[in-house]
C-alpha cells in the first residue's frame, strides 16, 4: 500500500514520519522545495499545551477592531470584496464565544498534551533539541496580568500546569535578564525547538525508512473505477498511490475543489526575525501579552515573531507591522535595541486559519481513502506529531483514538 502525501510542511512531514515508521510506503509531494510558501520553517518553534483556547474566542473581535486602527498593531484584516473572506468572517464571528471555547477545550488540551508527549519521544530518537523549560506569558500591564491569571486558573482546572509569577519568580526562571513587566504566567509544560532543524530531521528519518520526496505541484487526482488512485502533477507526471493525505496548509481549499468541498480558510500572515548573535542569551521562550509577540531562543540564536494579518495569500512584508513587533520586543526586553535587527531579513508565513480555530482532520466522508490534515492556524508545529500519528492510524484503518467529529472537513457544509 502506497500513500501519497501532498504538502511537505510540518503536518505533511509528521504524517510521513509516522506512516513510514508504521511500515507504510510514502511519497511526499511539495511544489516548493525552497520552502518559501510553507509556513513551517520560520515560525516561533513553540510547543504549546498552554494554547487550549482557539483563535475564535470571546473578546477577539472587539480587540481586533481596535487594532485595525493602528498600523503597527499585531492584527489587521485587509477588507476586500471576496465572498470567501466574507463567509470566513461570518463563521469566525459565530464561533467567537464562550460556548465554542468550552466545546473544544478538552479536545485541544488532549491533542496538545499527546503531541507534547510525542515530541519528547521524538527528541530521544531523532537528533534535534527540544527545550523543556516552559513558556512565559509576560504582561506589561496590571490589566494584562489579571487576564492571564484567569487563563492560568482555567488552565489548572483543565489539568494544564500554569503558575502566576511575580517579578522575583520571573527572575528565578529567567535569571540575569531584565524584563520590563508587571508579572507573568509560567506554563511549565510548554517547550521550544528550532523548526528548521526539526523538519530536516523528519525528512532524513522518512528517507531512512524508504520514503520518497517529489518536487511538483499537484494539479488533479487520478481515479481507477471511481476510486482515487494517485495524483497528477502540473508537468504531467503521474504519481500512483492507494491512499491520499492532503496537507496543503493554507492552500488546502484548492486541493479540495475537485471533491466538491469548499473549505473556509484564510491566510493569517505573520513575520519572524532571527538574531544570529543576540546580545543576551535567553533561557525560556515567551509571549508578550500586550504586543502578541513570540520570543524564542533557538540554540545560540534568538527569534522574534508576531502579527496576524488576514490578507489572502499575500506574503509581502509590511514594514510598519514589523517595526511594531520590534518595538514590543525592546519594550519588554529593554537590554535589546531595535538597531540589533539592522540587516536581519524578515521571514513571512501564512498560518492556515479556519473560522473556528480548529484544524480539518479526518477522512473525507465521500472519499474514504483521502485524509485531510490542514488548518492548524497558530499551532501547526505544536500539533504536528499528534496530527501525524492520527493520519497514520486513519490511513492504516486503525482507531485514531480521538473523537474527530469536531474536526470534519465537511462541518461548514
Ligand atoms: C509568525 C508565525 C509564528 C508561528 N509560531 C508557531 C509556534 O510557535 N508554534 C506552532 O505550533 N505554530 C506556529 N505557527 C503556525 C505554524 O507555523 C503553522 O500552523 C504550520 O506551519 C502549518 O503547517 P502545514 O504543514 O499545515 O502548512 P505549510 O507549512 O504551509 O505546508 C503546506 C505545504 O503544502 C504545499 N502545497 C500546497 N498545495 C500544494 C499542491 N497543490 N501541490 C504540491 N504542494 C502543495 C506548500 O508548498 C507547502 O509547502 C506560526 C506561524 C507564523 C506565521
């Protein structure tokens, strides 16, 4: 049995990894070997059981509207006459409420914790560093700290470790680093890693297990007596396979058209900048509450990432928003300066954002040998291993061991 995986980002590669480890023959097809369109390399590298609240949550819309007025803010939605965007916004608004958060917090928690466990196992087998020191949610204002203290309480109720920290406790956790904050929350189970190294190790492991990589863009599917039997690439090459995994990230909707399914999805553009020789070494990764900026030490380097621009498939750089990321960073970490980033080339990537903040994961109802794995928004790296394991089980006809009903690709009709 051969499985064709479309998409070589973290979701496609984790799927290839677990499938090939289970003895399946796999071929991964990606149209972008330079990985310029993929979202998986330049991200903040955080593994985050702390993220049990989906993107669509109460308060997000009012905050987003306020941010729309500030050109340096971490959020922007580019208004445009596009029916897909309008439908996505309408669905997003419908899901931004307490009931939705409640309905998916257990599933997100279970997926995240299982994925974290898999990361720990993976780090024992493959040669990449997983730093298991937790994540700091840093708050520059008392109001921000109060909000995060509530999140911490919620997390603890769900069985996720979270500790509200005063300045002394922050000093213990991140010694010798000046933090201009009122306090923070330490999520002890969160981890971080360098995503490019992780992806490279997955690729090596897949090749070691006999997996194949093909460069090309899938244009349509092949059928044999009505059943999917492979894919055809734009250059005419046919790749045969009994099972198909669609892991196309933000481009997943185009891959679904032939099945008559309209997947609501929007690209959520974000940027990262990596300092090769930061003036100070940090131990922990952090999220800067008021600026929505992520800061991650990656070996000797330091990556700063942020913004969410709902902007279609446009990867261009918005200098003012990038300046906004750096201003937040130096405000929270005053030992750094914006000038440290002179000459640093920003990276941009499109998070595959669904309107309810949950991925599309599972077999297609009308095509049982097609598995969809896409739309992981802000947590695609974090949920990569558990997604790969579920895909592998589904392809092999095993029980996925999670109730995937809420993640059906058909849920929006
Ligand atoms: C600034 C930023 C910071 C982030 N930080 C984190 C973080 O700390 N932790 C976390 O968990 N997540 C983070 N994310 C989100 C995470 O990066 C994404 O959720 C994840 O990378 C999505 O992976 P993917 O494999 O689904 O998609 P991609 O990585 O985008 O891969 C999809 C691939 O499919 C290929 N493809 C699509 N269509 C076709 C076709 N027709 N034929 C062939 N190939 C095709 C594309 O070329 C692409 O390479 C961040 C994102 C951003 C932008």
